[in-house]
């Protein structure tokens, strides 16, 4: 069908593309699920729509409601698009050091931006949003990090799509973020194919979160704990900005213009491929490259780009 | 075994401002033990009272989170790099 009543009907059913030409092991295929094909431009369209529809069903959201949500960008953008279509007002608590384009896209959808200190990263945005939600009980706080509709969107959508399009999957790799993708897809895949290995990649939190006062300021999303993430994941690995950007650049050789976290997932896939005899690795590309053009990630001097990436949140 | 330990910003004051220190140990438990013995200020920040890893602390051996290896029993080799980082959200 090529005619849709609403743009929201285009969320999900994203394509899986073979990028095995970049695999370091000829016996391991690597497939990328291009979530940047969602209408809001990222994988976060899925939880954004799922959380809002759930809140509508439960009566939490009413016509004209105001929402507040912490986000490093993509969830905010997905929510802002859905809110625009459905007529809700959205306030996004956004760390100051996200790429310019993330801010611009939120403005496109008319979301109000409330800045949190960049040096506290997403953890600071979560803290600030929780405080605002407590002060303003009249605002709806979907709280992506604790909302079961977030992993459910992946359990009911992303996971089944992967198994449908690639029943031979042996490994699934995605960025950690809220953990919604990993918990939802990982749970679904392991229920249907218990031997599937689930790997998480994450950026080094190092210099980005210099503003955290103690390790107690760390944050583990409730959906990760409730989804028993520690038992679900088989491996969790850090991918630094240099590897992430190098792999983001390599993807363009196959015509794939993806965001920097996709490069991190590819680096994880390459590490995985090199460590196994054979298999099929499916990774999630959370978004396309558009929101990172201002970072010169593709064309700038690699050392300069890596330095800059250390101070920008791209997960 | 001598390994390099990279400290997060929040632990550096307790280590005289150093971001990287070398300590001895054959497992992560021993490495963290050596670290606490040398820098008493980090005590209580890494491990809980029952001796397990604090839930907001991630420890990595050469980029792999030890929670998904053998936890505190994860072995380290000479020249390995151990990184301690706060758990951080994304999204």
C-alpha cells in the first residue's frame, strides 16, 4: 500500500540491508536495520508513538495536554513529531551539548527546549525532568527510561520484524541508551531463538559527564532493571569516538549515510564477527547521518572530528 | 600482574588528581582491592557493603563490561587496561 492516512502509519517496518562487504570475517554476515527510515528520522519514533498511544488509552493524556520528557535528542524529536500531529504540547529537557540539528528539529516540531547542564549528560536531563514533573503534576511525564511501552514497542515491532526478515539471525547488537531496544528485541529474539546472543554497545561516558559529582549520580534505567537486562545481555562493550566515526565513514562506501552511533554498532559487529566462526549479526542503525552533518564527521580531519565528538552526545 | 586503571573524573581527587594509575592484581576483585588500599578515598564508591559492584559503577577490561564476563572474578593480564566509569543513560 502506498497511500497512508497519517504519517504516523509509516512508523516501523524498516528495511534490513546487507553490509557483509564490511565484515572482517567472510563467514559472518552483517545486516543493518535502518531505523533512520522512520518518519521522525530515528528508532525513537517507535517508543514515542507507543508511549503516547498507551497514555491516551489509559486516560493520562487528554486533548491539549502538556508533556515533559528528558532526552538527548531522538526521543524528544520522535515525541515532538507525534505531539504535533496529535495536538499536544511538549517540553523536552535536553543536555546543552547535543548536536545543533537535534535542537533545530525539536524547534521544527514546536517543542519547547529546557536546557540541562551539558557536563551532566543525559543523567542531568533525567534528574531535571523528574524534578520538573514533580513540581508540575499537571504535566504528563511519560518517562521513557521507566515506561514499559518503550521496550514493548520493540518487543512487538522491531523484534518480530527482524525475525521475519532474517530468521537465521545469531547475534543482535544495538546501542544501550534507554535499553528499550535491547530489552524489547533481545527478549523477543531469545523467546523465539534462545541461542541468539545479545550485545550492547555504549560510548565511553568519560569526559562527557565531568559534571557528575559522585558515582551515585550514575543512572541505570528502570526498564533495564525490570527487563532483567543483566541476564538478557551476553556482552556489553564500549566503542570510542574514533572507532565509531571510522565505521560511520566505512558505511558510506556501501551508500549508507548513518548517524555516529551506527558506527559504534558496526564496530561492535566487527568485533563480534572476528570472535565467532560463522553467523548472522543484525545491528540497529538508530538514525541517519543528517543530524550530525554539522560535526563534519564524514569529511573533517579525523583527529579533529574525534576530539569534537568527545564533547557531543551522539547516543 | 600490573594493569593500568583509568579513573573517572569523580574518583580522581581521591587519587591525588591522577586519571591513570598502575596497580597489581590477577582479577578485577584484586585490582579494585589494590586500588582501595592505595587510595582509601575510593573505598565505598566502588563496592557495596556485601562486596558486589555498586550498581552505578561500570568496570571494563579492555572495553568489555565485567558484569558480562566473570564479574569481579574476571581475570586480567599484564598490560590490560581497566576502566571505571559511571553508568550513563542515553536516548
